[in-house]
C-alpha cells in the first residue's frame, strides 16, 4: 500500500485546513490532529489518509450536533 504525504502548504491549499502552522503543532501535542512525519532536518509532512479522516470526523461531528432549522 502506498501512502501519500501532505506538505504544510498542501494542508491549506489542497485540504483547506485554515489553521496556522503553530496552531497545528498545538493540536498535535494535544492529540487533536494527526502526528507529523519527520522527513529530514527541516521537512515534515502528514499522512494524507489521516488528514482526510480528521476532516471527515469534524464534518460528522457537526452533522451529529447540528439542530434542524
């Protein structure tokens, strides 16, 4: 199985994650965002499937808590 990696820039441009890099780091420490993969001394990425699951969970949570108008 091939895993795709998502760069910091792609978190915003491809997946629409509206958070700053610092806030993403805080969410990671709190266990509320997927953990990064260290690729080198100055390069990190995230597993695309984990990021998509994180987004899907937020949408599902919204759908469960929203009340009909």
